[in-house]
């Protein structure tokens, strides 16, 4: 990825010590810890203008004031030992953009990778034509315009504290995991918190079914798939990382969720 080192210069400096003592600022809202631990719920006031259907928000963070807080608790971060780096990204392509327009939903792919150069992950998405397959009458239908994926530029409504393990990159968020917290665990925890925002999950919900019925769209046709080639054969897998989100707001929600996962891991480790 272009300028990756410059984007992560502060992040790299943050890793120069084997042990890091955290001194984060206190949460400004007493409900922050509870909200960040809870499953994702539907936003109260984020409705589609055409279908008037509420869609879910990342991490149950519907209160705009929470976007100015931190998910850290200072008492949990003494003698913090640095572990592995992971990177959170958002991506879009013209095929997904067309679906978003037809579905009247903001749609992007959100994922976690250990590869710091996000252009490598971008090439993988294009090579796999991620999300290019839909199902019609039980048969796979391959669609074009799913091989021009591009990483979205990252922005935060409120910057992370200097002690935070999260760092803003030009097209993603870098997260320094504490020793013992594996990338696989972090990724699973992140997607668990985003789960109801996933397009295929929303399509099966009561609100989602109503939304697509109002648009005269069969909800069963909404989930996307990937065809992975293996030798002479292939395998269809669900494209489960396509989410309903608005990047301008949801980069900050992803930051808060990443901080919360780290905080909760440290709390359990010190219990």
C-alpha cells in the first residue's frame, strides 16, 4: 500500500518497547462500557428515506456522544506487553455499489488482516471476485463488476488516545494486540459484534424482510457468495463480511470496538 510506513510511523514507534504501560483517558460516558460489550442492535434514528426501514449500527453505538469516548479503562493497562499487529479495512467495488443503490442500503466489505500492505488484500479480493455470486432458484449466478475492489480511505470522528493500541492509517486502522490475544480471536470477536449488520443476516431479520419486500426484492436472493477455485474444482462460500455501514461514522465505531476487545481481554487476563 502506498505510504504505508508514513501512515504507521506513530504505530511503529508505539511498538518500540517490549512492555507498554497504558495511561488512557477515562471514559466520558458511564454507559460506554455496557454499550460496547452488548451485541449490535438496530439504530433508533438511522432510517432509509425511501423504505423507512431502520438498519443496524456497529457495536450498539447509536448515541453520537459515544463516538467521542474511549473504550479503555486505565486500571487494566499496567504492564501491557505488545503482541501481534492486525489491520482493519473497508472496501467497495462497482458491483457492490450497484447492489447498495438497488437495495437502498450503504454496503461495504469490512475485514481484518495481518498483512500491513492492504493493497495485497485488495488484490486478493479482486482475484477471488469477492461477492460476485448470487443464488437464483438454487443455482449460482455469476455477475460482473466484482473485480475492481478498492480500499476505502479511513477517517475518525475522534482520534485514539496516545496510549490506545489503535492507530489511524490512510486506508485502515492498525491494532497492536496484547501478548496472548491472537489475531483469530480478535477477528472472531470483531465480526461477532458486527454480525447483525451483515447483509445476509439483515435480509433474514423481520426488519430486513420488510425492507426488501417494500422494494419488491426477494430477500433470499440478497446474500452474496464467492467461488473459490481448488485445482480443477471450485467451492462456493458465503461472503459474510459485507456489512451495512457508513464509513464516515463507522470507522470510529470500529476503533471503539477494537479498543473494547483489547480491554475485555485484559480484564479477563487480570481477573
